[in-house]
């Protein structure tokens, strides 16, 4: 006796239900992948922010460590807007000096911390000219100045303090106190030589939206003091 079995296909309703389930699974999978991609992008951005801040603070410390004192001119100057310093161009003898400046500028409603440096300088006249040029860059930069600047991190505000006389003080204060009202300081052209302080304190207020934001303090101490401790 022969037995026959009938093969029944899917009904239209079953097919529509299966297609709907597959479409729902596809949407859910896509949202999951999109969420993973967004999370990876956020982590990458945060990592980039941290690396940029580390590189910037590393450059800040390197500039201070390479500071070179020159006769009859300040090696370091803070005027409330920009910090200028004279540093060695490299560790090699005869490589010349550079003038470096740090300043904050608002761009599109957001503060940006900037660094400017001169080319290697081999004469005193070139050094004096670059020193004045660095001050002009912080106020009204020229096209040439803009080409020599580097944008670092987003910054709301920053402050500088010097360590002198076993205490931190505002370089612009007449009484040497961090709470004093800032006043104008004598310039090198007036015959006053600003000596390098024993330490420099950098206080940054980093803009929101970065991996690291809020207030950050970084202290630098002269090598001679570290060696004597």
C-alpha cells in the first residue's frame, strides 16, 4: 500500500508575519550597531581630547625647561593676555633661540588656547624683533603670525602665578599677592630686567564638552630648585 504525504506551503499571512519579524530584527540590529558606532566615536573623541591635552601640557613644560636667560631683556613675561618666553631652539649648541608665546583667543564664540613661535634667531636684533612680534600676535595677529600659531585645546580662561619669596603670587600685582588688583608692570625697555621666577603655576579652565574639563592646575619648578631638594 502506498502512502502519500501532502506538502503544504506557507500562507500569505505567515509570509507577511515572517517578513515583519525579519524587518523588526533588522531595525533592532541596525540601532544596536549605530549605538555601538556612536559609543566608539565618543570614546575616540575623548581619547583624542586627552592626547591633545597631554601633548599641549608637555609642550608647555618643554618650553619652560628650555628657557634661556638673556642680558638686558626678560626671558619670561606675562601681561595678562599672553605669556612670552625666550627658549633654546634645540639642545644643539649654536642652533639659536626662539621666542614662544601662549595666548587665548575667542573663535566662533569658543575660547582656544594657542601657541606661537618664531623661527630660530641668531642675532640680538632678530630676538628683539621677535619679542615684540609675539606681543603683537597676541593682540592683533597678522597673516604671517597666524601661519606660525598652533591651536591646542578649548579654553574658557587661564591664569599665571609666579613662585617667588617662598610664595605664589600674581605677576601683575603690585603687592605680590595673588589677591591683589593687577597693575601694569615695568617693561624691559624701561631698563628693568624681569628675572625668571622659581616656579610658574598654570591654572586652566577647560571648556565643557571635552573629555577633561573644569579647572586644571599645572606647576613648573626651575631645575636648580629641584636639584636642591
